[in-house]
C-alpha cells in the first residue's frame, strides 16, 4: 500500500510538471523572426561554412532549411520593408535605403502599409521588436508606432556594437520604447539584444496571449567589432579579416542558442514558429556568399540567396532540406497560417509555405520572382529554371540556366534571345503594379565605382603582359 502511494505521488508530481511545461491547448502559436544583417550564404554551418554556428545548425536540423531561400532585395532597408509587409517593396516606393543625409518626415515605410506586427496585434498578440529597425528615422515610423508593444534597439541602419552614438546625436543610440538607454546599461549590442529577447520570453511565456517577436540583430553588419570571448571558436580561421568577421557571427549564434534554450525552459519551444534568415547577401568585409557569384547589393545569387531556416516542432516535421525557390515575402502569410490568423485587407505577394513544407502541395511556390533597385538601375527575374539579371554594375543583361548553372558562370543572353525577351516582358508587366521610389540612395552610383575599381585591379595585374606581333 505504501509503495502504491509513493508511485501515485510520483506520477502526480510528474503530471503537474508536464502540464507546467506545456503551453495551453487553446493558445495560438508564438512567432519569432530572427534576422541577421549582411550574413552571406557561406557564413552558416548548415550551408557548409568554416564559421561554427552550432545553434543555427541545430535549428536547421530540427526544422527545415532552404537551398534556394531568397531575400526580397539585395540590401538592408528595402529587404526589411518587404519582410514586414509581405509585399514587394516596389509596390509602395520603398526600394532604396533610407536617405543618408537630411531625411524628411515622409521617408519611411508608408503608414498605410499593414505590417505583420500591426496585423497580429489586432488578432490578440503581444508584440516586441528588438535590435535594428531601419524603416524610417522619423518618430512616426518607429516600432512603437507600428504595432509593437515593446521596443528595444536603434532606429537607424547601423550602429557601433558598444552602443555609442555619434557625438551630438544621442537619439541614434539604443532606445527603449523611444527613450534613450544610458550607456552604463549597455555592454555588447549582440549580447544586449539577446538578453532583452530572453527576458521578454520569460515575462510573456505564461501570459494568456501569444506573442510575436521581431529579433533583428545588427550582426554581422559592419563595423567589425566583437569581444574576445567570441574568437576562441574561430582560432582555425587564418585569414585575419575573415576571422574578425566570424567573431560577430559566433556571438549571434551564441545568442540564438540562448533564445532557443529559454523557449525550451519555458515549455513553449514546440509551439513557437521560428524563422531565421539574412536580410541580404554577405558584405565585403570578411563575409562570404561562396560558392555563389557576387555579394550584398548585387542581384547575382551572392546578393540575394541567403541562409534560411523555418522551425515549428508542433507543426512541421524537421530534418528536411527544401529545394524549391522561396522568398522572405513568404514569411508573412506563412506566419498567419501557422497562427490560424485571417489575411489582412491588402493583397500579399508572398505564399503560405506550410502546404508545401508538409508535402500536401507539390510544385513550386512561385513560378516567377522579381527584384529591383533604384527604379530599375538593376533588376532581376527568376522564372522557372531561368534567371535574367540586368546588372547595374556592368550595365549588361545576363541570362542563366539555374538548374545547370546555379553559380551563374555561363551567360546565355546571346544564345537564347527568345527567353531573354520573355523574361523582360514578365518584368515589364510586373512593373505596372509598382511605383517609383519615394526617395533615392547612392547605390546605383556607388556600384559603378565598385565595378571600375574591380577593373582597375585586373588591368594593373595584366599590365606587364607581353604583346605578340601579329
């Protein structure tokens, strides 16, 4: 009798512990979007990187990673505008970075666009934005005015990793709900953003309301700054610039591990949809988009094909590699489907990926994808296996067979003019549903300078070549 009582007590305690760690059955799925900044395809372990990212690798193993996951734009601000609106940023004139000098109070993601945060808030979600914003400098565009209950981060496009704003511009430092965070409260921004995320999860895990967190690390964007503790893991990387950059990635990966551990500790990991991706391809300060051609700012694969993972243990069977093309525009409708939330009033350009990831729907989520910057100074179209790129660097059109030439080595534009014409017509028709950029940035001019510099190196290297008489 005594032994039976002890067993009954043991199983009662065990049951209570299990109940404590399980989310309420009627609670909607939580959503966390983790976005890295300028991290190249070759900077994530699950893509074969020399930089160790064990926590991202584990997330990819427990979830679904994508071999053709695309950002919707080759650089920062427009990419984020597409992500949070679920729409091509060219539909509302946000296809360039915020003005570098003298922005006006109208420069930002238009207020009549419905952001994911705003929509989920109407559906009973609590919302939190942490890290980099870059969607408008004026206060009316800040996260706490765009559907986020809580905000901890900076509103500009870049920051010193120690949180030090430029002299005389304190508001460009780290803010909490729009108020300056004292310097003595800051350490290293990657760690500070991780700490804010884990504290938020702990505070809201037991709430009746589900939550949406937008965790936008500024790592590994320049400047290249990281504490020494993160360089122990990259001692094997002998290239100094690459090793210095790798420390930023390692710090972010450590932080993502802490966020996932906190979700598991609170018993809500299974019921949380986690999306991780980079806002665009790798920059040129130690990052790598290898083996793909190009880098951030370009419309070759290295500028737009990025590390991309979706994990949702309760709703998706993990351990898969999905091979079809997807885009960051798909995150908005996929999150709504996972949370059983109605679509917003504005039409989305993304696709709900869940039927494809569950194997209930075959074929390609997208027949055609588009990219554009600076009102067409550069553009690209991916249609089936073919990709057309008009390079704003080289002022030339390229056509690639992505099935047989995913590294974009063989330009077929002259060989297949009919396909070039077909893809150009698709692009022209798509532009009819877009508007001109509401502001400009120097990207279109800068890329010409970059291409000229590239050619200078080649010309200098070949200057001593002996010419044979003909």
